[in-house]
């Protein structure tokens, strides 16, 4: 489903060039649960941005579900993001003045879905994540774990086949982190492909495959039950 071939990303700052990724070759099959680990500056966030069509590689090719997305312009990248990728971030990225229900319906509103249908879908997802009794609350009235549940519900609204999560438990306590990971595993079991960035080994343990990055390179690719260097 995700195929990266010789992906390199170079950031330029005047005469200075920084290679954030160096010739990455990677395949993620449909239905996999992959965790990406690495220290700060290892390239894991840059990789996540490229996979999520938030950035483009300097060189190399990226094929997503059969489409060569590295060749697309900004409008087409936005289309791919909306149809194929759901995002969950460490900072939740919820709108403080909007209710829980309104936050979850936003992607569907931008997609032109009717109010009735988007409210129906949002309520269905909020029940799934255990927050149907919080639909009229605002983010300031929720705990960190509840905010992340809202963010997950929002990421699922368009039935995207891929869920990208960038440090989704980074701002949560231990219990909330375990609850969120249990929810991710449930979503994965329903067929969603999940790619998760984390620096926490216990969080990465929930994945079926762990990719270790360092200095912009893929250092280790480990699957449960086997290891490949």
C-alpha cells in the first residue's frame, strides 16, 4: 500500500544543506500496524510527513495505493490526504471554541457532506471511542485522554484506509496511554493500516512491526517473531 523507493529529503538554509532522510526504501502492506522509532533528528517525523503527503521528497518515488503521489501538486496532495489518510497528533489539534461534535465533523464539512450525514457519522464514531455523552462539551472540558479520543474519531470520519499517529500518547498519563493504544489496536483489527511515531518502547510494543531510524537512515526493521537488519 505504501512504497518508498530511494527517498531522500534535503532541507536548505542558505548555503547549508541538511539531509533529513537518505535513500529510504520501505514497503508497508495494507493492514499492517507499524511503529517508527528514533531519537530527535533521526528523520522519523520527516518520514511521517512524506507518508502523510504533508511534504514531498527531494528525490525518490512514493507510491500510495497505486498512485505516484511524489508527482502530485498541492491540490492533488490535499485530495489524497482527505480520501486516504487520517491524522492523529500529540497536541490533539482540536478547535477550542468548537464542541466535540463540531470538531469531529470538520473533515466531512470540508468534503461537502451534508450536515445530517456528518452529524450521524460523528455520533457513530464518538460512541465507538466512548464519548457519546461528551458531544456538547468543548476541548477545555475534557481530559487529555478524552481529547485524543476526539482526535481519533475525527481521523476516522472519512473512512481513510491509513491512520498516521505522531506521538499520540506523548501528552498522556500511563492509563490514558494504554487506553488509547487499546483503541488503536481495535481500529487496526478492523482493517485500518496504522503507522505510528513514538519514542516510547512500551508504546511501540503494541505494533506488529518496528522501524528504527537514526541520522536519516533506516537502521532496523523488526517484525514480531523475527528481525531484519
